[in-house]
């Protein structure tokens, strides 16, 4: 499923729409492209979008998010930490429709969260796409270049 790999530079248009890179659109599942239950007539499909804590935006296909939803739903509403996590996750989540040109609308709230004014970098991260403001991504990479070998050694 999915297999989004690579990095592309794009721009958000004047209406706040992001063009999903063609090579990522080719990897969409059938469920993503059906428009699902939230899709409007004429929509080419839909995705989930999440404001990530690192100030990026994450785009998920419905089948991938469904697995995450099951994990979140299993959290207890009676455990304060688990309830807080549910609240934080769902406060940061929206669905967005993919139009026939392969664009998704990004709300002002989501654009502001990620510091995006025009240009973006879309990173394919296997089961999701991560959208960054280019300057914020560059700063993150520069600040953490030395950590890559340590992190890779710890997990691989």
C-alpha cells in the first residue's frame, strides 16, 4: 500500500491549494480516489491532513488513517493522558478533497501552523506525505545533520 518515496518542490496557489505531485497521485489507493463518504460530487478523492507537532503537515490516505484511527479509538476516555492525546490528535485533523486537477485545499489554520506562505516541499514518507515550508525543513535538517548517524545506528 502507498509507497510514497521522494521529494518534490511545489507552490500553494492563491486559493491555498496544494498540487499533490503526480508520482504520489499514481500511488493512491482505490479507496482514496473514490471520494469516500465525505467526498462531494465531482471530487476526485480525499485525504486526511494532520498538523504535526514539528510544524509540518501530514497527508494520509483513508486506509492508512483507518489503522491509526483504530489505535486512537482504543485509548481510554477515562485515562487523562489518553483522553488528552485523543483531543490533541483530533483537534489537529481534517479531511480534504482532492479535486480533478490533483489539488487539495489547505486552510489558513493549517498553512499558518506550518508557516507556509507559498512554496512547499512535499516528502514521500512511505505511508504518508509530509508537507514543509522549505526554510523550516532546511533549518531542521541543518540543525540535525550530526544526529542522523546516531539515530540510524540506534534504529537500524
